[in-house]
C-alpha cells in the first residue's frame, strides 16, 4: 500500500460514520480508530461556559456550567470532539439545531457539524442516547477530545 492510498483511506475514514477500521493486505496492517465517546469524571466538562450560550442554546443552558456537572447522573457519558475545528449546531444559520437538550437520538443521527480546514464533517451518534446537556456554543472553536455533549444511553 503506498502513501497516496493510505492518505485516501484516511480521508474516507474521517468522513465516514465508522469509529474503527482495520486493513490487512499482504503482510501490511493498518488500523484507525476515532475516539468520539468516553466516560469521564464529572469535573471534565469545566471548559464549557454554558452561561454565555448563543440564543439558540440559551434555553438548554439556564444555569452556569460550573453548577451543572454536579447535577448530571452517574450513568452520563460524554461525546467528545474527534478533531480540532469549529462546532456548528445546525446545517445553516437559519436552520433549527440538529439536537436539543432532552432529544432522544438514534445511532448514526447527526448531532452537529465540525468544520475543519473548510470541510464540514458531520458528528454522528455512535449509539442511541438522550441529550442531557450541550456543552459548547454554536460557532465555538473545539479541541480534540473536548466534551461536546453529555448523554445517557437509552
């Protein structure tokens, strides 16, 4: 497998809904994995200032972010950013958000868009879940492994 094939495979994997891929060919092995969901301690979402949320998310973040993590249930998990980019809650500025707090989402359903290098990447749910909290604002820059959504499996 040459460098061009590997780069093409990386791009297609990044754009896909797959969370893991392993390729073996003629003694060559290559493995990709996206870290999109993890269980973390309640203090982890501290970088998300929900009190200054955009108008479309203000109703979902009434209390300051520093108070809300303590209120999250023990079975809460976090959907993490798989890349560095800009978080968008809707497909366009005049469209409704993909999800709101309290929504039940199905595996594969789009939760948000992450823009990286002028490419719009859809962030999809890896499992059926309920949105407990949206931890970032629309248009906010996000880092790799930054918590974006607090969810409960359903």
